[in-house]
């Protein structure tokens, strides 16, 4: 019996007592986030900030999510940008995690 090969987005997390959690994240979600991460690195280079700065950056991005929602309802230049803004939120959160890992888990 051949074992089904996992796509890069598929993961199996082994839990205690032999239980496994199998999940898959669609490429339609992951690819835009990876592309955004590459764009951020190209624009800003490696970023190493204190937690409060990362939080401020993340909240600024969340503010843009809120703006996109409001402009979708009431009109404005940010209408139609919700998905892109959510991708930026995810990319910033990933970048923050990368920073934590680079610095030995220090926050
Ligand atoms: Mg944004």
C-alpha cells in the first residue's frame, strides 16, 4: 500500500496517547502570505523589534482591516482590500514569530 504523500501545506501533529491531528492549509491562503512575507523582506530587510513595537505594527495592520470593512460598507479608498489586509496581518504575525525564534525565544 502506498502512502499518500503530503503536500507542503499538509501537516500531522502527533498528540499524546497516539492521537494525531491532521490539518491542511490551502495554497490559496498560504501562497499570498508567503508572497507578502517576501515583499516585506525585500522592502524592510530582516526586522528585529521589541514586543511592543511588533504589537504596534500588528495593531496598525488590524486598523487597516477595520478600515477595509468600514469602506466596504460606506465607501472609501480602502473598499475591496479586506483580503489583502488580512494577508498583511498574517504576514506580520509570522514575521514576529520569526523574530522570536531568531532571538532564542526571547520576546
Ligand atoms: Mg495593511
